[in-house]
């Protein structure tokens, strides 16, 4: 009887490498990739994408870089999916490599967002703004995520008014902010002293079904208190308590001062009692 040996083709190799990589067996996947080369089979971009993604996922970024350099050396032209995957992995590993944007492909919005997010997290916000302008110059339309990245980054470095400019631009484009961006912008405006804008945005956010978090409530209460709107601040103080959100000690102190100045003694007494109770619980927690 004749026995025929069935040699795996490119599709079989690619499927096996992809499967091994997805199950965390990256070394086995890479050895199979080497066997594929020895058998004169040509890996496609799916193989390289899988190897790069899984090496980075396992914390082996140097091996991920090595695979990317190998594919370039072998004359493989990365498509947009591979380039986006590599950029995403590189940036999530804490590296910023703007040269990746110059590999002969036109970046899409996902590619740009990866770069902007990495720059913002590296606190290179000015560089992120330059890249944002380049993105628009290259006729790539920013999306909701693009604006959210920039707004969050600008608020992080306390450039609240600049963040609000992007907020307004985002609205003109018909893009809806997500909850994180809403709360970041509300907190930022309040801290910048733009209390009327912050309060109006806060109310619109709630009207749309948004649920402010503790940081958002504390920021708006402090902002209203500092703007001599003690009663409005107190109303939100009560709303915060009803929702079960944590009220910061500093927020209580600022509100208490505003209520005393406005001669709202009844409300001041309630805030004072909450402040004392908070201090007691914090003191007690030190002994547990």
C-alpha cells in the first residue's frame, strides 16, 4: 500500500500559528512560523499580526518588535490592520513611536487615536495637539473617541478652557460625548471657575440620563460654593447624599464656609454634622 505524506500548506500553517498564539503558546507558535519558513511557505499578514499581538500580550515586547522587523526585512508590506495592531501594542506597552506613522500607509482614525492616546498618557499633550492638526490636514475625520482623548488629556494638565474649546467643536460635529468625557468636562469647568457653564452642562448631562460620579458631584458643589451660590451647592449636596456618593471633607468645608457667608444657618448645621460624622468615621478607620 502506498503511503502519501500530506504536507501542510500556507493556510494550515497560518491557522495553527493563530490558534497556538491565541491560547498563549507563543513559543510554539513562533517555532511553527520558523518551520513554515524552512518549508519555503510564505507567512501572510495574519501570521505576523497574531505573533506580534500575542508576544506583546505576554509582556514580551522585544520579541514583538523582533517579529515586526523580520516582516519588514522579508519585504512584507504591513496592511492597515497589522499596522494598527502593532501601534496599539507599542503604545499600550508605554512606548511612543511617531515614526510608525510614516510606513507608507495612510493612517485611519483608529491609528491616529492610538497615537493621541499614547501621547496624552505620556503627558505630551502639546505634541498630541500637533498630531491632531496633522490628522485633520490629512483629511482623516476625528470621531468621538478622538475628542474624548484630547479633552481628558487637557483637563488632566488643567487646561480646562482649551478642553472646552474642543468640547464645543465636538458638539458642532454632531458627536456625543461619553459619560467619562462629560464628567471630566464638568469637573474641569467647575475647577476653572466657569461655574455657570459647568452647572448647565451638569443639568443637561442628567437630563440625558447621565449619572454623575462622586468626583463630578464634589467638583460642582465646590464650584458653586466658591461662586457664592450656596443654596444651589447645598441642593446638590443633598442630592449627592441621596445617591449614596462619597462627599469629600474638603467639599464639606468649602460648602460650610459658603453657607455661613450666606447666613444659611440651618443648612450649615446639617453640613457641619455630616462633616463631624465623616471625621469620626475616618478617625475610627485608623484603628481597624
